[in-house]
C-alpha cells in the first residue's frame, strides 16, 4: 500500500528533492522508549509526515493507549495542492481498542506545509512534536518550534550542531541531543537515484540510504543528560597544546578530556552527544580570543583557520569548561 501511495502522491519537483527518506520503526522505538513519561495526556503532532507512510504515525497509533496520549495529529505535505490531516482522539468506534479504525481524516485548505497557517494552528494545540523534518529546512523548522514554545523530539544531522542558531540553543541549554547518534539507515522511494555510496537495494527491491551523522534533537528531559562522562586522562602540555588564537587547550577526542584540567578546552562537536550540563558548561569562543585582533565569530565555535595550533588548523571545536 505504502509504495502505491507514495508514488501516486509525489510530484516531479518533489521527486528531485533529497529530503524524501523515511525513518524505520525500530529507530523510532529505540529512541522514544526513553521519553515514555512525557507522553501521558499529551497531544502529539507529526507535522512532516505522510500519515499513511510515516512510521512516526504508525508508532503513535500502535502505542496510543500504552503512552496514554490525549490526541495524535499528522498532516500530509503536498507540494502544490491542498492536503489533509489525520487524527486519533481515542476509541471512537467503541470496540475497546485504539487502532486505524479510529482515524479521522479531514481535508486541509492548504498544502500541509509545517509553516502554513493551518499547520501552525495545529501546532499551537500540540504539546509534543515528533518527526524527521526535511534537513534542508532544519533551521527554520527548529526556529518555529522555539517560537511556539513546543516540546519536541526530532531527527537531524550532527552538522546542525555547528549552525549558529542551533549551537546557540544548545549552549543555552534550550535544546540538546537525544539518545542515539551516528549511523542510521532510511527507506528511500522507488524513484530514488543513488548519488551517495551509502546506498543499497535489498532482496525485495526496497531501496535504502544510510547516513553516518544522524542524531536526535529534543528539549524533553532524558536520563542520559544527567550521566557524567568518566574522565581518566591526566593533563600535560605536549598532548594538549593551546590554540594560536584562543586561550584554550585542544582535546582531540571526547574520551581524552583531562580529569585534572580546570581551564577552557576545545573538544570535537560530538561532545554534544555526551553533554551533561551539571558536569560541563559550553562556552562561546568569542569570550576566549587571545586579543582583539581575532575576528568575532557569529557561530561561536573554534572553526576553520582560526582553530589553528602552531599555524595548522584542527577540525571544528567547541569550547567547554568543567563546572566546579
Ligand atoms: C526526511 S522526510 C521524513 C519523513 C517522515 N517524517 C519519516 O521520518 O519517515 C521529510 C518529510 O517532510 C516532508 N516535507 C518537506 N517539506 C515540507 C514542509 N515544508 N512542510 C511539511 N513537510 C514537508 C517531505 O515530504 C518528507 O516526507
């Protein structure tokens, strides 16, 4: 059923987009099991999901009672024509269980774009937004969630850690990374033309695309956020040199953060996956420039040529400090 619906409803313009890939239910289950306590009595909105195709919708439909949801809403996105929304508000058929028979389908006047006034009205009603939004609109997508003060669990790319807007929100402890990060494999539509090497077709003909730097973003509390990194390395000047332009030492691996260094350290951006705000503080690089001649960086990270040590640039780093 799903293939027919997908092929039938996609326009040519949409087919060219690389944003069409679909999250597996096992990945959704693995992440969402850590948030169970947050869902009781809540309205969940999947606003970048074809409800007849998305496993986010499926997960919440199957777990509606188990999670104690109040309402589940999903809007379907069309490029250029009016769309529809699906809702579950409980056991409307009265057959003793919540399932697909309880789905209420309502046409939309607009196309289901998450920014459309109709979708924004639904957003206002929602408590928690859960989806895998188009990565090409990620900044705008997160900005809208913040504007409407929504709780969320969404999939993104770790590159987003270095976007000025996203890094600032992470630094301010307004959003953080969820539990899993790294490789994730997504279903891609039949029309998908493989450009990347990380692509396979299985024995049933289903096409899959794997991505290596996927992570979850949330602003709901999870126990991982309270787990401290276990540190064991001792600081020494040779292994932890200072940057040329910042008053901070460089640490090449998150697991190498020295246990006995109380100053400012530059660490790989994947530190964000391990960040416990009770253990560390994330800093803005502009506050640690060695002098005024070092340019102010809007993004707040140690990056590009300004990350150099003895003239040789390192990878992007974020500055952190232990909490005392
Ligand atoms: C990465 S896919 C993920 C789909 C689904 N959430 C999942 O994880 O299986 C992003 C989805 O967002 C939809 N989309 C693209 N632009 C959108 C927009 N402006 N508003 C709402 N949805 C959009 C796409 O059609 C696509 O299905």
